[in-house]
C-alpha cells in the first residue's frame, strides 16, 4: 500500500477473510485487506450490491456471492468483517464465531492501524452535525482533521493518505458493536432516545452499544440533560465532562449562563466562551450541539481559539436537519427530514420556539412514540401524518391535537399551507424512516423542499 500509513502496519495476522456486505465500507475493507495480502471473499445478501461493479473492475480475482449469506470457509485465526447494516446475530456470523473466527467491523481495523489521535461521537441524534462541526473547528486552527466513519469517506480509506493530526469519527451503535480497540482521546455521547428497536430487543441493549464508545477513552463528554445518560454506569477510568442548557457546576463542564443584560452565553464553568446570539444555526438542540463540540475539542487538549470560535459562529448546520426552506406571510417552513426517530423530532419541536404545524410519518422501526406524543400535544397545534405507519402514530398522539391522515407528502404540504397562520412553523420532521415512500432521508427532504418552493409563492 503506497501511502504514509502503510509503514505503521504490521503483517496481517490473518491469511483468509470474508467481508459481509458490499457497500462503501465493505468495498473499502476489501481494498485494505487485499493490500495486506489477505485472501478475501465477499458476500452480500442483496441481489444487487452497490459496489459490485467497482469491485469486479478493480479486483476481478476476489470471489463475490450475492443474494444470500452462506457459512464462510473460515476457521480459527481467520477474519470476518461485518458491515454495519448486518446484525452480529445473523446465523452465518454466529456460526463463524463458533468456528473461532475473529469478527470485527471496519472501524476496528482502522483504529488498530491508524496512529493518529481520535475523537469519537455517537448518540441517537446530532452525530453528523457535531462531527462536521468539530472537524471544521479543528481545521480552522490549521489541523489536518478528517471526519470519517458514519459520515463521509469510509475510515479505512484514510489509510491511503498522510497521517492526520487528529481523526474525528462519527460512530453508530451498529459500528460500535463490532469495535473493541477504540481508545479515543475524547468520546461524546450526545443523547439517547429509543431507535433501531427493530434491531435491539430493549433500550438497554441499545445503550450498551452506544456506551462502548467510552471503552478505553481518556475523557467522556456526556449530556447532563439526558436522564438515561445520567443514570448510565461509566468506568471510573474515564474522566467525565458534562454539557447542558443550565449553568455548569464544575469548572470543566459546559453550559449556559445569562448576563446582567439578559443575554445568554455559552460558558465553561464560570468563564464566558461565546454569546448564543453569535451562532448562525438556530434552535436549542443546535446550542447543545455547539456545547458538545466545544467540550469534545477542549477536553482532548485542543485550543478553543478565535479561528475555532469563528468556525463555530459561521456554521449553518447541515441539510435536512431543521433546515429553513423559506418564510412566507409569517410562516416558516422547516425541513427536518433527518428526523428519523421520535427523539430527533421531539428536539426539533421543542427547539423552534413557535407554534407548529407538524408533518410526520413513515416507517416506525418499532419505535416508542409516547414521549414524542407528549411533545406534540404541547407544541403542535395541527398534525398531518403520512406513510406506512401513520395510523399507529395517530393512535399514539391521541385526540388532544387535531390529526389528519394524508395520502402523500404533496397533499400534506397543501393542507399545511391552508392551515398554517402567521407566526407558525410548518415542520417536516417524520420521526420515522423514509424507505416506504422515498430512497432515503435526503431524497425525502429534497422532495419536501421542492414542494414547498413550488406551492408556496
């Protein structure tokens, strides 16, 4: 492998490996293992795998099996690399484990090979925003600080370039399940609300997966406003830094304080860092994202200097995450298509600070909507529901708020335009997955924004 990091790699301890899943991370894993001289095969349960053509072009000697998983021809000391979308409880993975095959994910391979210090972020919501923000604040200081993992390029692709000053990793619960060697300088858990209940039997199992990010970490950054995280057991070896919307009690913690003029400030302990009004991104959830980013950077030993604060102030947020589309006749239209679980939609509702006409619905992923229902009853004055599980969501909301079942998103937008009043926000925050009606959350958000621009003139 002709790159700067190749000199840090030891000879591969495996002679054979099976890569399960041929998406971006699976293809990246194949490239890495082939470069190490490992004999690789690939399996994907889909009939059409996203990176199949590229794999056969670059590595025609690598055998590929599509359409189903079968028990790999591996034994003790061999390797199975499981892509994040594949559960470790899959029968073929269980069989490989019984055969004493080492089972890991691509992040595990990356953290073993990369000598750069790492910052790591997980949580039910806000991961991508905080990861991007941290990367930009570090880059503003002149550091080579690529972001990878559940965002941008697969982590193993970073091994093809120069050694970074620091790597910023966004990690999902699925990725963390198959990662054992991460020893981050600082690791953040932003929040926790029930998600992926189609994969986890209980919320406790989901929390256990998230908590793995703290394994071996020097410092942990935890949301003190999240009751589940506050009750979480954490190793005494990890120093905990907290962030929240109240005034911090400890000198190392982040929070908010109000000055004598009534202006809110981001503070570390009793030290003012930045006025909240200087943030370009809006909403209380984005203030929390800013607090988390600051806590992560400073606790890892990096500066919070003027270039970093300028980057924070200028950061506008990311598409499809409480993204303003337009405002007409006093009505603000907001695209929060990335709100794919109840916790994300609750945060969006609470953060808008104005009456809401809510458009929601899709595939529920067996989520619990009870907490979101309470927020809807408090902050929404009208609800329009679309998608496969709209009836179940309507039942969870109850009759304290008017609820209308729409046939599709265009009808929901038309009705919202009719019912919204000056001073309202029309919030598209589905609280559900998108795959019943759209390719993904980004496609769903684009369709909503296009409908709004077309209909609201």
